[in-house]
C-alpha cells in the first residue's frame, strides 16, 4: 500500500489505477503530434482519396498494427531461451504501444471528421469514449445531458470544457476497471508457451481493435463528403504541414 503525504495510505488499487491513467495520458500526448502524419500515410497511395476512403484505411492500419504487436509479444514465450519474465516485461511495454495506437486511431478519426482536438480534455474524451465503446457513449451523453447519435460530433465539440472534465473523471474510473482487467488477462495469455501466446495475443488485440473501430463509427457517424474546410477535390492543408 502506498502512502500519500497529506491523506495517509493510498490503496494499492488506486495506485495501479493512476498508473493506467498516466500511461493513457502519455499515449495521448505522444500521439497528438502524429495525427496529421497518420492521415497523410493513409492517403499515401491515393492523394485524392475521400474522407470515407481514408477512414477505411485508418481502420485497416489500426487493426493490422494492433494485431501485429500482440502476436509479436505473445510469440516470444515460444522462442528458445526466452523466459516468462522477459515475455511479461515485453507485454508491459506493449501495453503502452497498444494505448498509443488506439489514441492515434481515435484522434485521427476526429481530425478527419473536423472535430477539434486542440484541447486536452477533448482528446481524453475522444480516446476513452472510443476505447470504452458502449459504456463510454452512455456516460458521455448522460453527463453532457445530450441525446441523439454520434456523441463525437454532438458532445466533444459543443459542450463546455468543465463538463468534459466531469465526463472524463467518470470515464477514467471506467477505463481503469475495464482496460486494466482486460490487459491483465491478455498479458497472462501472451506468456503461454509453444506459440499459444502469439495466437492469444494477436487474437485478443484484434478483438479490441475491432471493437474500437465499431465504437469510432458510432461516435462520429457517416464520413464527411469533403475534407473540413476544403472542397472534395482539394487535399487538406494538414497533409502538407511539416512535423
């Protein structure tokens, strides 16, 4: 049990929960600067791609990347001379990678849909809301006192930041409970020997990615018919922005 200088002992569960949220914030901060590059990568083969085509590419890239990281880490348990301790250590690092991939995917969707992500509370709501799926959607619309479909457009861009802070506190608790439990099960599965871990790791990550893709579609609704602030035939300036 940890100790807080002002409030006395802090339950271990709270400490672990804060670590999960710290990892999430690290992932969001690191990936926020890469959103435009990610969209540009999704348009690489077809610079004239529509937003709908780019979103499909983003979805494929995300599912493929997340599945690949899970399978790669899971496969280490079957490698000669690699012990469970090494596999667990790699899984701990992969947890951050999974969060980073998920944050990048969610924020990239928001960018394509023209939803502002310049404020940290906006980013937190978008990422946690998509990763939590139906639970996130219900929480967001309830606290924001908004009804209707596509909370990504109806809530994040329109409610006050103070309301988003309230939403994010609740989402954070739900995120720790749901993500922490899932990640713990997946990590244990990945260290299974004889290649089983690769199957479990890749399959579990693929399932998580698929759920996030579905949640993203529900959050933002139909793809824009043109790029935000641009005509259908004009590529967005963000693609050419340095850095």
